[in-house]
C-alpha cells in the first residue's frame, strides 16, 4: 500500500450556502479526492460507520484530540471517511462536537472500494462498509499505512482498533518530518 497513489473519486458533499433560502441552507458540492490530497500532507482514517460504538467513543474523538499535535508535526489536513451519506456525516459531526476533523461522506463506497477497504457487513444490517484503517498521504501517495488485522467478508463481528489509532499516526509523523 505504501507508495500507492490514492484514488481520485468524486464524493457528494453538502456545504453551507447562505444564498439557499429555507431551513436547510446547504447545497450539493462534488469534491474530488485527488484535489484534497494534491500538494499536501494529509492524514485520513476510515471507519465502519457514523454513530457506531468504537468509531464514536474512541477513534473519531481520539483524532479530534490529536489534531493540534499532528498539525504541529506538518500535517495539513485531517479527514475521516466513512461509507455514509453527507446528511449522516454532517449530523454525526455535530453530535460529536467536531471542530477540527473534516468528515468525508463516501456514500457509494467508491473511494473505500478503490482503497481496498470495502467489506460486507450485511450480517449486521450495515451492507457495504469500510474496514478500519488510517494513512498518511503525501501529495496524493500513501506514505504510511495502518490497517487493522483480520480484514474479512465472512460475517465475523471482529472490529479491532489497535493499528489505526492517532497514537500510531503521531509516532510516524514524529519519526518522519515533512520535507
């Protein structure tokens, strides 16, 4: 995975637009992942779903808490991607009180599939979801990769969270300063 180019996929996002009247002042905006990663050092982490236990109690809050230190070590942006739609991701961010991590909705799973992390959680009623991972991306290429062991489509309830932690990303960033 290290050295691999990150896929350029269009994500369907919603952005606030004060020119939109009514109770929902947002509009659709396509975002190309290639544009998000070009010329930057980006940390991205993928997780199974918004509002799920480990994602909401450990992984997302951990990255939110580690944002400032990662930024001080040369990270330009910090993204969380999940196979959820823009409405779910927006409301999950509000419920989590996010201020720093940017949420990327991969509602169709295209980005996650092309990253090799799309798994089937139909046995839990989730359908297609992301396996848990984290990465450092330098100018569109994977510089560091942290994938949870045991990726599977076999109906296992396994949901490890040991490799894709903010602590592992921080250790890598400290050992590999931005050039």
